[in-house]
C-alpha cells in the first residue's frame, strides 16, 4: 500500500497567467531547461541498431549497501532526452542524491538510427533490452524507479506488464499517458487538437524523409528499399493516416487500428505489479477524458491522480515551482520508505 502520509504537493492550482490546457501544454515546451552535466552511453541492440542513454550522476561512487534507486526516464512523441521535462526531472533527482538515466528512443538522440524501423507507442522490447543491459551493473541493494511521459508512459506501462525484471523495479510513474491510442489519434483529427496532430505528423514525416536522405548518402540500399516500399507520404493528412501507412507496416502491425489495439497501455494496467502513480490533467488537449482509467478499475497499488488542470505534460503550479518533478520524487521516496518499513507484507506507514 502507498503511504497515507499527507502530501502537500497534491494541493495543485494552475497559475492565473496559464489558463486552459493548451497554454499549460505549450508552457512546458517553451520553458528553458536548467544546465545539467550528463554523460552519454550507447547500447548496441541485437538487431544491429543502437540506443543512446544520457546519465546524470549524483555521486561518483556508491556503497554496496546503498538502496537509492537508479531512476530511468523515457520521453514522449517527438521528444528526446533534452526535452525540458526530462532535464528538469533529472536535475531535481541529482540535487536530491539520485542517479538517473534518460533513454532516447530510436532516432531521437541526434544521430540517425541504422535501420528503417523507428520507435512507436509499443516499443517495449527496446526498453527491455536497454534495462537488461543496465541491471547487472546495479548492486543487489539497488532497484530501478521508472518514469514515462506521454508516449513514453504508454511504452513503460506495457513494458512493466511484460518484463521478467519487475521485481527489480521499486516504483513507476506515468505522466500524461494516452492510454487509448485510437481515441487520442481520433481526437487530433479535428478541433483545436488538430494542431497537435499536424505538429506530430509534420515531425514524423520530416524525420522519415531525413532518414531516407541519410541512407542515400550512406548507400544503405537495403534500408532504403524498406522506406521506399511504404509509398509516398505526400497524401497523408492525419496522424492516424501516418500510423496506418508507415508506423504499422514498418513495425509489423496490420494497419493503424491493429497497432492501436495491441499497444494501448490501458489494457496492460491490471498486469502491472509495481507500485505506480498515474498523473493526468483533466484539461489535457490531446487525451480525451474517456481514455483515462477510473481508480476502481486499477489494482490497489496503482494510484491515479486526475488533476483539474495541467494540460499535457505541463503541470505548472501557482506558488509551487517544479510541482510535477517534486510530486514524482515524493512518490518514489514514499514508496521506498514503505518498502523498507514493510513488516509481513504490510506497510508500517499505511
């Protein structure tokens, strides 16, 4: 059980100067990220591709018995480890003694990945391969805490339901998770949310065209053939259309509907055994309310906080700088306290 100790961070009020979910969403994207020293490491994947990780260390060395978890972060669609919400979270973690590592999904680190395939909302196999490489480097006393944002949250929930390493995960936090991909993509086909759909569509088309140009320069004829086999991108007008024509066939799905049905994370929540926090803004301009699970459909160790405001990965709070980052850290710390104080399977703080 999650500790019932009162949490003042839950008294969330959005600033008067950021009315509505759209401004709160845009604010997060435009806010300047703090300066943070990180080191990069490349993980070679079994299929010949690679994943780049960015580590932010709090200490140069740790004792064998230090239980402080390593925090693993995963960004959202069209994001990367340099996204402001990732850097802000890693900065607060470092300031509070936590080592962290941000994973760049395929092609998101600044270097083109080697294969025609990219990332998508269900690429939990890439997370599994990366975490399988990290866990042997942790002492037996240390676990992982995992944080996912938007698409990255969807991927992490799916991964948590599948991984054989779930006993090495202390806690999980999902922020602005789409949960039901078809509903979210459908919403971005019209109204004000259409602007977000256009933004994501343009980014995805630009990334694919840039990769094609890069493969032409490298002479990667085998991968060029895969991309060219997808056909022209010029007639695609919606994110749903892109997923149907590109994402699905490129990654082994039978169209967009099949991709959404198999990868939407809401269906995987009952299989998640790790203490988890779901954070969502009721005024999220991208995710419709019906996509968000109700608390009564969740296991007791998964807590869903649906705030009246916050936008999509925004959560600017009046008088509480870095509200989102502090809420996440608070949850990780309380979960660690509960587990360390557990007696006979029952929390001493419950």
